[in-house]
C-alpha cells in the first residue's frame, strides 16, 4: 500500500463515492467509483527525467539538482491533483523519498542510514511520483514516468596520508649528483580525489643535502663524500590535497658508498711491536679491490724503511771488537774509531753520537792515529771495514774527501795508502815501496756506485789481496770499474802519519796541517793487517736484527714467487691469482731479534704493479703507507753484589795464587713490572741478558808493578769466549757473554802483593755494561786489608792467647761456682783488680780474634793450615790466679761486679755485631762445621789450670 492511501477514504466518503441503494450490489458500486475516478483523475503526475544529487558522508540530506517536485494537471482537484508519494526502485538502497507538500508536490530525498564515501562514492536509481487518485478509497493511483536519480557522495577528509613503507633505504656512490635516489610513496584512504590524493612531500630533517619533489622523488643537492659522512638518515612527511599531513613520518636512510677505487683495503696504518714478541703479522686482514678489473698478474714490493735507525737499521750496538768476535772474525782487528778513553784518546775531539758510536765529520775535523797502533807494513793481504753515510759534495768543485790516509809526517806529501771519496766515487790508493816492487803496478782502484752519495748508511768492506782489490757493499760484491797503475814510492826514512777524516799534509806547505776533509758520518772503521775477511763474516757484520719475514712459507701456494734482499728489508712477491696474493701479503710480518731494540717508528711501503688481460689501460693501485711502532723495552737494572771488605794474612798476598778479590760476586738484572690491579705499584722481576764488558778499576792510585799486580788465568777467558786487557789502572774484561760467564771470570781475578807489610788497604771498583754502555750496573766497591796478628805482652801473664769470638758465650760450670761460694771470703780490693784485668784481657784479645774469624769465614779451606798455626798458642808460661774467695763477697757487692762484667761483654759483642750479621748468611757447609770445631777448641783452652791456686 502506498503511503497516504488511508487518508483518501474520508475524502471519498464525503464525495459520496461508494454509497448507493441497497438494491445495488458491490459490483455496481465499484463501477461507479471507477467512472467517478476517471472523470476526476485524468492526468499522471509529472517529474523531471533525471536528477543529480550530492550527499555529504555521515549526513542524511541529499541536495538534488533540480529539486524533487512532482506536478499534476488535475490540480486543484483534491486527491487527483495532489502528490501522495515518491517511490524509489532498487534493492537495499540507503535512501528514501518523502512528500513535503502534497499540494505543491514538493518532496525530499534523504538517507536512511549513514553514508560512507569509502564504501560507495555514488548511487543511481529510479524514482516515480504518485498522485492521490480520485478519492481516499480509490486505488487507481496514477504514477509518473520513471526518472533517473544519480547521487554522488561528498567526501570528508577524515583520513591522514600513510606511507606504504615504514622506512626506505638507498645506496649512492660518492661524487655524483642523482636526479632521483629513491621514491617514497604515501596513500590516503579518503574516497575523493581531493582528499585521497597526495599533493606534496616534505623533508622534515634540516641541514641535509637532499630535496624531494611532489611525487616523492628524493635527490641529492650536492656531491656526497664518503670520507665526510658514510650515512644519512632523514625524515619525510606527506600532505594530501586537503593539506592534512601524514600521521607518522617515514625514515629514509642513504648510505654513501665510496667510489670504487682499485686498492688495498682493511689494513691499519699503525702496527705496534712489543719487544720480544717474535714475528708479528703486518696486514692480517688486507685484501685487494680491483673494481672488476681484468687483472692477469700482480707484483708486490714490500719495503721496510729503517735508514734513519742507527746505521741503516736496528743492529746490535756492541763495540766493534765484540761484534767482530760474535761474527767469528779473525783476531788482530784494529779499531781506528774507538770510543774515547784513556787508552784510545785520538777520537776525543770528534763529534760523536755516543748511543751508536757514530762519528760525524763536518769538513773541519780530522784525527791522528798514534804511532804503533797500526803496523807500518800491512802486507799484501789486509781488510778495511767501515759504516759510511755520505751525500753529494757541498762545494761546486768537488774535492777529495779523505776517510783514511797514511801519508808522510814531514818533509814530503806522499800518500802511501788512502781511502777517499771523489765525485761520488770511492777510491782506494795503495802505493807500494821499491823494496816491495819495482815495476809499474796497480795503485788506484775506483768504484762508481749510487749508494756512495745517497745519504744512507751502507757497510763497506775492502779486501786486498794485492794486486786484486774487491769491494763489498751491504754484502754484495763490486769490482772496480777503473784501475790505474803507478810506480812504487822511493824508499825514505820519513815517518808516516795515519789519519782519519782528513789527510795529513806534512810537506810542501809552510806549516803541516790537515787537508782533504771528509763530509759525512763514519762508524766501525777497522783495519786487519795480514788477512782478509770471509764472505760469511762480512754478511754477519752488516746483518740487520730487524726485517721482514713470512709466516708459514709452505702455505704460500705454488703460484706465488717471492724474493728477499740480503738485509730482508725488501720483499718482492708475484702471482696471478688475487686470492693467493691476498693470503700471501697477510702472512708478511715484522721481526726484531734484539732483546733491547731501538724504540721508534719504522715506515712501511707496499707498492703494486698490475698487468691486465690484453688491455691498453690497466688499473692503478695506490701504495700502502703504514708504519711499525717499536715500543720501549723494559730497561734492566744491573746489580753487582758481594763481600765489600776483605782481610787476608800476609802469606796469602805473597803466595803464587794471591788473593781472590771477588769470590762471591753475583750479577743480577731486574726490571720493574707494573701490577695489573695497582698500576702505580711495581714488582721487580729478574731477567737474563748478555754483558759486553766489566771494568775493574784501582782506586787511590795505580798499581806499583814492582810489588803488586792483578792476575787472571787466560784459560778462564778463552773457554768463555771473552777477552781482557790488563794495566796498572785496572783490569778490563770484554766480549759478549752471559752474566754467569762474567761472574765466573770475575771470581778468578786475583791480587798479588810481594811486600804486604807496607799494605794498609787497597780499594777496587767494578762496573759492568750491556750494549756498549747503554745499560750499566751499579759501582761495586771492594776494600782489601792486611790481617795483622794480635799479641799480648808478658807483663800481663798472657802469651799468644786466642779467645773465643765475642758472640759465643763463655762456658760456666755451676759445680765449680758452688764450691767456690762455700770457701772463705776474699777482700774486695783484690776482687776488683782481678775483674778489671780479665775485662781488659778479653777486650784486647777479642778484637784480634774478630779479624781472624772473618778470614776463616770466606776462605776456610785455603787458610786451614794458617788457622791451626795461629791457634797453637804457647801457654807454658801462662799462670792465672783466681781469687777463691770471690763467691763469699757481700751479696750487694757481688751484684755490682756482675753488672760490670755484663756491661763489658755487651760492649765487646756490639762492636762486632754489625759485621757478623752480614757474614752469617755466607757461612755454610764445611765453613760452619769448622767454626763449630774452633769454638770447642777455644773453650777447651779457656778452661784454666787451677791446681796451683792457694785456698
């Protein structure tokens, strides 16, 4: 039933529709109503053919264009000219149409439930208008034609934009400007284009070199640098066309990748080396980046640059004599540049770096070697060795720079032999005498080498086996490129002068002077007359203690070729597989075999040469520049310990064996090790290392060779591979050896004196060194004195009495004391006299026995016979009178006497307690047993014979 149908009934009744006579049936009434309706309701309602409407979501009002109005030509006839309803055709439509005014036909379209644009944006349906018929009961309603209604849902901006991804990531290469690095995208769930479309993107993070356009494309505004910043993180937001921002910003991460540059990667510039750590890999994780280059082979050159350390690298800094002996060089080597000392003072005026014994010549200095140091005739075989660092001549006109020269001292200016540098050429001059040769013979030998003027340290050895002269430089052999001949020198009686650093010009000048000065540095300049050095010794003398090494040579692989230079400072490796080359370089290590290496920097350089497969242009690999930092070694504290005071009888000084000065000397070396929990506290730990010399100096004046000397059996030195020099000033032991070797040798140093009666005391001092004075010991002082016999005069009724040492308590006999106490009383004056006499006797004798005891402690075995002789005292005339009445004195007086005795004994004991305390630890074994026997004998001698005492 249409709406409003029931309202028509009263109207129809009022018009008489449906009433009639009782004779007429229901059918007649229906026909009459139809006829009446046809006459009254002649026309159909009229509406527009189409409507367009808009409804805002979440609202119920639809705005139609044109408005919903129905017209009927039957108006103003009631019912027939009125509009009773609008009908919507369609299923489950959320709209309804209502009549606002029946007469005017005005209607309204409204939503029955909330409209959601996101579910459906528009609706299309059919609508018709119905009039009210002929009357209230008439069912013959007329309806209009069908009109199409198109309704569009108007969107509300209720949703914010949302990014499709919570985060974005991109990788860019440094140094490029990109049009678009990446694109971010946001969406909006609103239905309308206005609110569902993203109209703008914006970078929230400030001060970043990026920009974004309306489509979300991010680009860089400047070239990025990997070194400046590896990664950027920026926040981006989005706006829809309604200018509503995104609920949550998105994160954009941009990683900057360095431009692919061929080169070595994953290596550290600084490599620390702890002394004593052996072989340490230099580049354990290094690998080569070729940037997809077609590499067919590669050659690596690893160079350890140590030319500024010492003499070109870290070498042992022992004296030249010690180094020669270590390397097995022949004896008879003469050091022409020794350390300045009393015995070799000709180098005292030269500039010297004492830590390395390097002598610097500035073109104004020279040194005269004293006569007798080098023999006049060097023979046809001899060797000259030296370390030299030399640069180009400072003057425009290069002059001869003399290293070694033997020339006439006066009258003439002949050079007998010389070694000099001229125009970066090394020249050796050797002029024979007429008595040795009378023919035109080789005299000058020239070598032209770049190393002579490269301002680097090199080791030179000139082996002369006349007429052949061979040069060894850094272990390699070089023949002279030019040999010039000359006539021999005419014989004369003019003395010759050997000089270093310049040549002596004794003739042809007004005043003799130095000439042809050397500019550079020299070290270890030696000459060995009569013999040449072997290649093995030469290699040993110039060998470095530090260098490059390869861990696990067998794991290098078959495809790797390698080669070391003689000093192992340069390593060349070659291969055709990048992986094998990487593994090979990872095994290259640094090693320093010195116990106390020179601390500091060692520069490293790795250069690469690459070949590619048939390409004209191949990749270039930059060099690797790194350095090894050698840390400071633990510095040793060398300590000498032993007995510092000796007394010996005259017989020992006069004997052939003499007196052993240092029988218990001990050499100990320690270093301070910091404790981990408390870094400020340190614990001393003992360490073992070598020594290179120990000097025994005589204090208080030199030895008088007419009556005293220091002696040492040379077999003690030779079997321990040490040497020594002896003089009136002392004894010097030198050579590289362990501390125990030096201890054994020092314990055999003997002092002899043929006239000991005039000897009061002799003082000596020992000082030892490691690494040519780099580490020195304390100064250990020793005093040796003559032990005098102690005698007591007959007036005191004692002859040659030895009393037990003061630290041994005298033996008392309680039984005897008790018997004496029972005897009669003696006058007190006699008792006092006896006590005073006994105390004086004990004091005088104890001082002599104290010295005898020290002698027995240190040399019990050597002086056993002497002790027995001293202990056999002549007591035939000894008579001791003891007062038998002393025990019957008054108690008070006896206590005073006892206190006086105890005080006297305490004074004697305290005078020797200090020396006894230091000696108790040294008396062991047989010495202790001997001392025990001596005490018993002395106690037996102190048991007085009282058979003649009157009671």
